[in-house]
C-alpha cells in the first residue's frame, strides 16, 4: 500500500504542474501583440502631431509592434475613423472632442468656445478624476480608449476677404469652413459667421476658388496647410484652445499585455508632450511669419467675442447635455 501512495502523489503533482504550465502558456498566448497598429487621420504628415507620433510614439513601441500611419485621410474619410475603430477595421486615430460628442453629447462641453484656457489646462482636465467616468463610457460603449491629449493650438479666424473684423457682427454673412459635426458647426455660427461644412483636404481649394470665405485653425496648421497663400488676414480671436485625443481601439488595446499597454501609454504621453512643446514654440513665432507673407494679423475685441459665444452656448441645447457641475470643475482647474 505504501508503494502506491508515492505514484498517486507524483501523478497529482504532475497534473497540477501541467495545469499550471498550461495556464501560463494560455495567458501568454492571449496577449499576442498585433503585428502592426494602423492609424488613419486627416492630419498632414508634416503636422506636429504626425511628426510626434512618427518620431516618438513609433520608435518607443517598435520592439512591441509596428506603427503604420495613414495621413491626409488616405485610409478613412475624416469623421468616419471612430466608427471604423468600433467595427474593428482601424486600430488608432487622432480624434477630437467634436467627433466624440457625436456619440456622447456630454463631450460637447470640451468643444465650447472659451472654455479651455491653455495647453496646461487641457492636461489637467484630461487627467482629472471627473474625466474617468467619461473615458470609461467611451471605452465601454464605443470600444475606443483615449490615451492622451495633444495640444493643437489656439484657433484663429483666417479670411480671404480683407474687411476688418472687430466683433461677431462683422462676421455676418461670412462663409467660414468648419468640420461637419454639429458641435463644430455651432461654434462657427456662435462666432457670428455662416458655418460651412467641408473636409479639411478641400479647404485650400475652397479658399482659392471662393467656395468659402474663410476657415479657422491654429496658426501652425495655417502654415502647414499653406492657407496663407490664398487668404489675406488672420484675426486672433483665440476662440478655442483646441486639442486632439490619441485614441486606440479597445480590441487592439486588449491584445497587448499589461506591460505592453504601459509602454504604449507612456509612448503616447511622450508623443503628446513633444507635439505640445513644438506647437507652443511655433505659435510664438508665426505671427511675424504671416505678416512677412503679406497677411494682416491683428487682435479684435476678444471680450465681445467671448461674451457672445458664451451666451450662445448657454442658451442652446448643447449646454443641456453637459454633466452637472462639470463646467465649474473645469474652471477650478484653470491656469496656475
């Protein structure tokens, strides 16, 4: 009898050990990193966001996976990227609060004129505890994870006409290109203009032909897209401190191990910081650049614009979707 006990114990140990090994192997195989992460965005390849993702993000994760960007909306049309990610057809994009607000109206608070104050304020808001439920909702309901926030710059009005703009009343009748979502269109109209939807890739031609009278973008984007070639003035309204989210599909994200996810998160944060600093530096130097190109660059009555824009939002249905107390929390994280 005593001789039988040892074989039984050995068998149990063998079964237990085999089960443990199988569990470890299964856990490892369940985190087989994707061979590549495909990103689609309307951004041009020379934009600071694209440069940061290519030179910082891609290099920091190159031993994990291959970053494969498609710029100028070459893979998916602008505005369709989030749906493509939700379907599992796309891994990453550079999205905006405006686009996300199409699915989650509460995000429209981040699209409102004169709410965000500066680049640092954006970071504090994105990393605040009150953002966690909103991020989780995007993950659970859309299947998209917001990794980091990228400073795009202060949006300014850029016109092919040369009439002086001092107040929102001066923009009456001006056809100003804005992206096609409801929140973007509302912002354009709140400035006093007639917001006109148009893909970013068509804006240069639209200005050149007169299909639109103007557009709004941060100064670095105006330079990068060469809008100064077909416009006459830039009005420094600073009506929106704009930003983008670096976003990844949850289906792709969950294929990485926790350690790999931490690496990807860090790479996204580093890319965002790189782009942020370069964008801030560019903004400081571009006013003179545009003046040298023959454009008028001046500051209007910003307080008149701020008052008008905020009144338009507060009396609109858009503000009704804002989470209770969120605006006060955002304001409390203002410039320090």
